[in-house]
């Protein structure tokens, strides 16, 4: 019976050990300029992901960095700027080495995103605007696009 236990592949395991705001900046430009509050916003969201190994065994850090700019649809006046770097600390086991990078940049951000969404909603509301409820982010597409972009920048060299 011991042979069948060893032959069975072990399931990947992940635990969220903690999550926190590493860095955040919110600037209410509209209030500083004394602009009218009757403005239709155009919100642009840029997403960057990052992951790294921590010093403890099987621990990794995965970060979602958002740059959010809200401008008036008419007149192109900036209403607010929000930059936030949100980090999750994860214990990850039984993930093959070749799958670890996508795991840290797809699955880990997917786990902490709902908490980041709440932070963004609270900050925009507390900053004097209607709460900004972010749409779901397709981390798999983001990852694939980044891999494709890097391959286009550094095409494989042909053997001579």
C-alpha cells in the first residue's frame, strides 16, 4: 500500500499567511482645485504584478500594484489619482518549479484581489468620491500578455 501512496501525485497547497498595503497614495486633485463635483468620471486602471521568494521555506510574496487615474470625460481634468501596492504572503507547497511563476502571478493575486477591491472602494469613498468598485481582473490574461510581450522584446535566437 505504501507504493500507491508514493505514486499518487501530491496536490498543490497554498495558504494565505498575511496581506497588507505596502504603499499607498491618494490625491484628490478635484478638491484641491475647488472644481465642481458634477463631473462624469473616466477611470483608467493600470495593473502590475510582482512575486518573489521570501527567506522562509515555501514562503512567497505576491503583489498587485494599481495605478488608478480618474479624469473628467469633458475637459480632461484629473479628479483623483490612487496608487496602491497590495501584498499577500503565501505558503506554497507541491507546485512544480516550472509552474511556480505562473502560480504566484495568477492564483495568488486572485486570492487577495477581493480585499484590494474593498480597500480601493473605501479609499475613494473616504476621499470624497463615490466608491470605486473595480471589475474582476483576469490575471491569466495579464500573465499571458506579459509573457507574449517579453517574448516579442527578446525573440529566441536561431542556432547558427
